[in-house]
């Protein structure tokens, strides 16, 4: 741990002594190393996987410390702002290489920025936005990331990154219960959407126009076409579709509308619109985000009407 020596002049010596037997749940979660810090005995505790809830970690470290009779220090690669606050609140010693040092038994606290504090504004990952919208559609409350992972077709890595970013941005909370990770919020779906809408991105990255004959049945309705499906608004003259890939249409695509009778609008999305769609149109919350800057009064009224129905539908599912 050269970091402690460089920053504080604390000399770390690693010890070879055998450790007391630990319960299986401790051995499965942590690697433990005996050390001395300027001659003071301590234990470095290295998590083998993502941290459990701070309350659980506190109990684990207390168990380790009681068995060995020495202070236990969490050694981490990264630490979010919220995790840091919880660890400080519960006086749990920790070191994050190159960033944070908190050793209360040595009266040491050095803080730099946590991983969740690097930027005041953060662009939300497409996977994180998908997960957040999925969570809202499912009525908030508690959600297993394993369930979302299966339904959204995420890999273990992508669901971990997505949920971690939402937690770091303070949009939802997460904790581990055994091997399961739980997402939760005390907000209602409507309140959570309102609170996070400005932090989410317009799902539409780019718009092209293609001949109607090139549109296949697999594309979902998007834009005003989708809005007309959900509300009483009239369908647009130029039909609109949404997809996360336009590679098959590039050769016949145009960046401008040349013929409203022969061409259709195709929106390229940041994420696959089919992940949240229940019918032949894009989902309603993503549509509201795509039309958020539209200042046509008819569109604003239609979007408001559509969202009111979304909250009624979600409340109906929860009851």
C-alpha cells in the first residue's frame, strides 16, 4: 500500500501470521491480510465482489475485528459518494487507492473525490436509462436486478454498470441481500419520472428519411405516429418509425424529406425501442422524452394525456 506511505508517510508492513477461522459467508466475500501501520497491527479486508449494503458490511467487519482483535480496514478500488457517506457515518475504516483514506483508529481522514463526484453532470448510459424506465414501469418499490437483466436482455456486466450509475447519480438506491441485488426508491412512478426526466437523454440520436417500400413490419411506430396511437391526435402526414439500427437503410436513406407521399421518417435510437414496447409502437415514457422539447400546444396536451394514462395503468398493476 504505497499510497499510504506517499501521502501520509505511514509505513505498511504485511504480516504472514495465520488468521483465526472465519465463517463461510466471510471467506466467500473477503480476502483478509494482516498488516502493521507504523507498527500498529491492523487487518486489510479486500472484498471479492461488489459490496453488500453498508449495514451488512459493518457487521462483517465487526465479526472479523472481534475474531482477530485488531482494526479491520476495507481496501477498495472505487467508492461512490453515497457509499462514502454511509461508511463515514458508521465509522468504518477504508482506503481507496489514490483517492480516499479514512482510518479513525489513527485519527486519519484524507478525502479526494469519490467516483460518483467526478463530474457535476453525467450523461446517462443508454442501458441505465432503459433500466430506470423499466423500473418505473414496474411500479418502483423493490426490483431484483436479475429480473431486469433477464427481461431487458442485459449481460451481468451491463446491468451492474447501469444500476451502479443510477445509484451514483442519486436516482435510485441499491442493496445486496445474499446473492441478490435489490433496487428501490421511496418515490411513486410519477414522482420518480418527474424527478429524473431532465437527467435522461432524448432517445432519438438521428433522423433519416427512406422510401416507404423499404420499411418492414419489424419497425415500431415512433414520434407523432406513435403519439396518434396513444391519444386522439391525428396521424402525421409523414409516418414515423423507430429503430436502434439503420445500417440496412443507409443506402436508400436521405438526411432531408424530399417527398412526403413517398418517404417515411426513421429515428435512430440510443437503445433498442423494442426492449420496452408492448405493441407496435415505442413505449410511452420514451416517447414523452423524445417529444419533451416540442412546443406545439397540441403535442404538449397529447403527451400530458398519454402520461396520465401511464400512471393510471401502473397504479392498476400495483393494486
